[in-house]
């Protein structure tokens, strides 16, 4: 299996001016990753002038007010809102600015396909698959802050990248850390790659206590400021399972070379152990602007407003084995990674449905992994080959229908 993460080695690094002149598209600009991306760009512009990292397009799903504010400040050529019903509000809000506007799913995909040099994929969930693929097919630098599209359609992404020559950079803190530690992304000499998990808000909770967990408790991540879906995935440890699958595809790592360790401080993001006994770690403060800046500047470094690390103040670092018995979602993800084929597609689809059901207060916290597990038990080709995009999207749709049926049974 070939890696998805960029492996290009430069004979000569591009000049800093060339990096700063990259035309940027941000898909999902109003979410936490999108907001942090624009924060990094604003910081770079303060230091290097208003023309640095010019923005081609910004897209959002429903948050039209924030999109209008962003477009007025960052001055993209195009602003797209996913919900067509919000087009008039977007048009009125950007009247007189010279920013083109559009709306709808097709418009988001078209924005990803527009000429630019760098695309940040910050759309949440499997909804990112088609826009991300549109960017990859152009053969440009694509920064992935979305793990679900690789989990659900990793083989499709790998094939598209090989055809286009796109450079795919991971932005998740753990995968960006692996990318940096491995250097070129070649994992052939690594004996074990370990990603860290904070353990989430329920790290020390009993199953009985988790059974009664509220939405507010579950999305209150102790270290990271993130959206509700990813915060909830962190509470179940599904997030770490999805990250294992993502690492499997991004770096062509076999499952037996991947591991997880709980690290409550979220300072060490990965550890790579080599066959000579060396273990190398990547450390940074828990601030997503650090990996975002790395991706924006790659293969150079650009300034970031992110927090700096002070180990003396921190004092100590703690590591623990994950509690597989209390967090079965992690086991489900590991089993899906080992099964391969479309099993990760089913896992991701069922998890998105179950997470939303919990956020809607229709099922309990412990029901999330139950719904995912029962969906995976159904044999509808989930262990077959990943095939093409239509195959992946069809499997995703069928798994969502089944997961919703199981949610209703749980509620009943």
C-alpha cells in the first residue's frame, strides 16, 4: 500500500516569497480549524504585508454571519454558503465588496476546483469527501484537517493523488507530528508509531457514571477548543480510532505498527520508535495553529501566533495505557482498520449518525459505541474492496440508514 501523505523531496526549497504568494482556498472557514487558519494568515499578513497568502475562496455550511465577517476582512474572490436558503443573506452582506457569492453543495465543490495553490480542507465529516477530491484532482497542495474523508475513502484518495501528483499534508496534530518526525513521510524504518490521546473528559469515569453523561459534559474537552462532533469523538476515544485508520492510509503503516497511549497533557503528539531502539517525539502546546502554520508554509516554516511550549512550567509528562474495556469505540475502530475494505466507511458513517443522535439527546453516551458496533455487524459488503467513489458513497449511505434505525430502536 502506498502512502497518501506528501513524500516529495525538494532538490531546492521554494523561496519564502514563493510560499507567501500561494493562493489559498479554505473549505469550512467558519469552523474551529477554518477560523484558526485565517488567524494564522492574518498573523502572516501583519508581518509580511496584506498581499501575503491571498485567498481565492472561503466556504461554510450554515454560519453565514461569520462567513460574511471573514470575507469582509480577508477579501477572497469567492464566498460560498452550503445552504442555498442563505444565499440572499450572503449576497446582501457582501454587497459592494467585490466578492463573488454562491450557494449549495455543487458550489462548494466548484470552489474546491477553482485554481489555487493550497486548499485547506476543514469541512467536518464525510461531507468533505467530494470537495477534497476536487482539490486533490487539481494536483495542488491539499491540507487535510478532516480525518473522516480518508477513513471513509482512503483508497479513492490515494488513487486520485497518484494520478494528479497532488501533495497531501496532514493537519491533525497527531498526523502532522508523524509527518514531521518521519521527515519525508517514509515509514519503512519505523518499528512503532504511537499517537497520543488526552483521554477526553471521561478518562477516569466509571461506566456507570458515563452512562448518565450529558451532552455538555461530553463536549467539554479538557485541552482543545474544538467543535462538538470531534469533542464528542474524543470523549468516546473514537477520535483516536479514526486517527489510527487515518495514519494507516496516510503513511502506509500496517496495523501492527500503530499504537495509542493516553497522555493527559496533550503536549507530546506522537512517538516514532525505530528498529535501533531510538524513539523520537514531537512536542508542542495544544494549539491547532501550530500544525496549520506548518502546512501553510511547507516545506518552509512561517510564523504562527500559536502558544509556545514551556516544559519547566509544565513540570512533568504522564503516559498511560488506554482503557479498552471502558472505551469500546477504540476497539471497533482498530477492528475495522484490520478488516480493511469498506469496514472503515461503515464505522465512520455509523459513528456520525450515533454522535448526532446523542447530541440531539435521542440516545445515551454509551449507546454511541453500541450503535456503531451493531451497524458493523450487518453484512452489506462492508468487508469488500473500497472500489470507486460511488461505491464508497453508496456504502456510506446504506450504513447511515441502518445506524439511524438502530438509534430509533435504542430510543424505543
